[in-house]
C-alpha cells in the first residue's frame, strides 16, 4: 500500500462518521428507525469498514517502524572469493524481483563473457568463467534465502504478521457485510431510499468493486428495487 493511498484511507476513516451522517437523508434516517433489519445491516457495514480501516492503519504503522530498522541486503552476484557484489535492499525490492535480477544478471554476464567467439579463442578461460558464474548464481540464491529469513524474523518481531492477520480478517468481515447489505431487498420506497442513500453516498462502499463480474453489476443495478 502506497503512503499516499494510506493517507487517503486514514482521511476516509476519520471522516466516515460525518460522511455517513450527511449522506443518509432525514427520510432515510426515519426509515432506518422503523426498519431495524436495514438499519442493522447498514450499521454492521459501517462498523466493519471502520474496523478494517483501523486494521489497515495498524499494518501501515508497523511497516513504517520496520522501515526505520537497518536494511537487510541480498547480493545479485558473488565474487569468486565469496564476497557479495551488487546488492538489493529487501525493504525496497520484492523477493521475486530479486530472484529475477539474479537470473538476469548472470545470463547477461554469460552472454558477454562466454560468447562463442571467446570460447573458440580461449576455451579454458571461458570454462573457468562459466564455473565461477554458476557458483556465483548458486551462492547468490543461498544468500538471498538467508537474507529473507532474516527479514521474516525482523517482521515477526515487529508484530507484522499479527496485524496483517487482523487486517485480513477485518477485510473479510467488511466484504461479507457489504454483500449482505447489497442482497437485502427493500420492503418499500423508504427503505430503498435509505439503502441507496447509504451506498450511493459512501464512495468506499463501491470503490473496490468497479469492473467486477456481471453478478456484482446486477446487484448494483438492483439497489433501489423493492421486494
């Protein structure tokens, strides 16, 4: 999650009670008062959304704490004496990117230094170089695994996995309460207005479902239908 996106999410979280109060029209509020089922569904989603935002903020805070710790580096290539050459900071690069960098860099070095012309001119030298590059690639992957283990231990000690689990659970609840509210068929026009007022005026309710499948689109198109 980017820092700008997290700032936006925090702003939505802070503003959400006021936003909800403004987006539900007076008639809708009265409808909610006399239709406890719809009122309970709306309140359940509002609470679930705020819990999810709290959990996302907690993850963001822990990730920021981790960024302040010393970097854990992984080599892309390794010299014959075992010392690392090019390095990648695991706080800045995804492990899949680092793995691909190791593969690409060694392929590039083989292409440059072990070309057919070189093999014909100095076969012994090229054979030795190939062996050194093979050893470098193998050692780079070994050191990457060691660095990843160190990174994982650092994240564990910081409590990242715990807050991520809370966030994921909160997100699942938010999605379920959103579906429950979408599936609810209003009993009358007042309920339909209340439902549309909440969903239509609360942008985060819909933002993650744009472009979803036909089933979701059908649900959205039926928001105001009365049972």
